[in-house]
C-alpha cells in the first residue's frame, strides 16, 4: 500500500473521529442544558387542572367505543342470521320441489 493510500485512510479515520467527538460534545451540552431546565420547571409548583374535564372525555371515549362495539356485534349477528335464513329457505324450496316431482 502506498503512502498516499495510507494518508487518505488516516484522513478519513480522523474525519470520522472528529465527527464522533462533535456528536459526543453535542450530547454533553444537551444534557447540561436539560439539567439546567429541569430544576426551573420544578420550582413552579403543581399545575392546576380543571376538575373532571379529562375524565369526561375518557368516559365519552369509552362509552362511544362500547356503543360501536355493540353495533358491530349486532351487525355481525344480523348478517349471520340473514345467511342462515337464506340457506334454510333454499333447502326448503329444494325439498318442496322434490316433493312436487314425486321423489
């Protein structure tokens, strides 16, 4: 391997190492900023929330889900009943036709 190829390889490795060091420095800075921001957030005290607003929407969501599930199950039951009734009518019609022919 020539010295030019070695130098090129070392230059690429140095570039990769410098990128890694830049990323590590950025992560460390972000952690420091986060540590500075977190104590400031804790000094404000508890946040007052409106009473029952979230629970109202959770209740509406659960109620709506139960309603839609009931409607879906009912629709499936109606579809199964319709298929069963159709099969029953076709079988009875075939039996009636056989009886009329004398079989």
